[in-house]
């Protein structure tokens, strides 16, 4: 079971319940993936709500790896989520909320 106080969320990907968390290492991975932005710049970037599919792949991949899974971004790009595209957006929004604050679920 995910611990929201540690920034963890649960999501169903490929029909399997998985835990995602953006650890410090996962955030560093995202900083590098998004052009060396610092954590505050990342939070501001994601706050706009405009996230491309490639952004979602990177965020979900980093969250999975932060939780200990070995899925590459390529693996993530082939996964399915409950609710289709809306399901992926929901996962990203919940993960970012758990990481950077906000009401979340």
C-alpha cells in the first residue's frame, strides 16, 4: 500500500497495481531530462498543467524507478493505464501532487 506521506501513490499499469514515488534520485533524473531545471523550476513547469505525452512517460518512468521497478521509459511508453490517456494524466497529476504538495487524492 502506498504511503502518501512519503510521496507514494498507487496506479494500475498494464493491469498491475504499482507504487510510484519521485525520490530525490528520480527528481534528479527529471531535472536532467527536462534540461537541467532545478526542482522549483520543475514544479513551476508542471503547475501549468500542460504536459506532453513524452513528459508523462518520463514522469511515470521516474516514479516507477523511484519505487524500485526497472522499467525503462521505452517500457513505460508501451504500457496501458485504466482510463486510457485520461488515466495516464491522472497518474501524473496525482504523483506530482504527492511530490510537490496540493490536495491530490
